[in-house]
C-alpha cells in the first residue's frame, strides 16, 4: 500500500532534520538527532519518577535512566536499548519513548546508554547491553523492580541488541527475559533484500545510511558474519524468549526483521511478526501524530503487559 498520508508530514520533518550524508561525521548526525528529539519539539509524557544512575559495565560504569510508573516495589521491568545505528542516540533522544512505555505498561523502564561507535567499535554496544541486562536480573529489586518479570526491547540498532541479549543469556545461563520486543530491528548485514532495494530512498532511513552505520560500527568485514552483529547468522536460535517483531512497510530493514521472526518461529520460539502497513522506520511511539500507528502500539503494550503479568493493573 502507499505511504500513509497522515505519516507524510511527520516523515518529511524527520527526514529534513536528520540528514545523513555519506561524508557526515558522527558528531554532526548526533547533533541533528539531539535537536530533533529536544523538549521543544517533543513535550515529555509525565511519569511518577525519572532518575539517572550508573550500573557496572565491562569498561566502566554504564549510564542508565530509570522510569518509575508508581511508588513501591515489585514492579515489572523493561530494559530498553535505543536505536541510532550504534552511532547516534542516547538517553535523551529516546526519553519520550521510554516515558510512553513506562506509562502504558506500568513497568519500570531501564533505558541503557551503551557505548557508541566509532569511538567504541563492535562489540562494545553488545557487551554493555548484556551487562546492563545482567545487572537488572541481579539488582533491579534494589530500585523497586521484580527480577522475575523482566522483558527486553529496543528499536532499530537497539532492536538488534535486544535480539542478541537473549542469545547471550541462553548461552551463559542467565535468566531469560519474558519477552523480546524487537522494533524494526537490524538482524543481518544484508543489502540484497527486496525492501533494501525498493525502500532504498525516500522513507527517512535509507539503504546508504545503513552502510554508513555498519561501517562506523564494525571493526573489520568479518564482523558482519558474527551473530552478535547479525543475529540472523546465529547457528541456533532455539530456546529463546518469546518475541514480538514489529516492522514498517516502507523500511529498508523490513525484510530482515520479518525473516528473523520467521526463523525464531521455525526454531520453536513463540514469535509474532507485526508489519505496520504504510509506515516508515521510526514510527514507533509517534501514534499521537500518526493515527495508523496506534494499533501497532497497542499490540506491543498488550504483549508486554501479558508477558510481564501486568494485565490486571491496566
């Protein structure tokens, strides 16, 4: 179907503000993303409490931001990994999305400020994501969370990391999350799929942008075959947490996200793939501006609440 007409002005605003030229520096693109997601552009959803702290990481403390929906303890937990191609994005750029997730799910959200490339190449982001998740399984009760009710999620490159964490958790005998919410995730270093070709230009995230991100993130070409960068290439994806994979029709990453969802299902993992027809990469959380995104948002929230045993509090 064609691009949703209600999405067109939002897409144009995002594309104009966040241009990624092939010769752009990470600093330039980071500044553009920071401006696009500033409080002047995106007023913040109120939640009970927001606090910044740090958790131990493999190369020093990892900043995290904790969003609390209510007072008290025993809250379900969502560990969130932001998007941005492993190069851009931070706690502030995804602050509104995490506020919305906290408010809608009734879960304590832990947003992770993992190290970015090219200053910190692959697998630094993976190592930080795993460390933050492991910290949550061991210590989230200290901040009011229930360590037996933890989900993991992320968008785009954050979706990539959220897909890798359950694989690491399985192999290291860490507690498995109750759900992996993968929002238009990067799952493979693949530029030959129909969506990479058909959606190469004109829908915000472009195929050449993905090449820019990959080149900044990877240390060498062989990294693209590593399942920690391309989880689609993992030898075995069985025994993982249930998954909800959300894709956008007008997104270069659409096909690889859907292929990963199918692969999980073929391996016996409970997996639902939900495509947002007529929408573009980056739509998740913009349902106030793009009405057609509402149904996908509600499905994600419903799935999280059910996985976290939080349905009765809605």
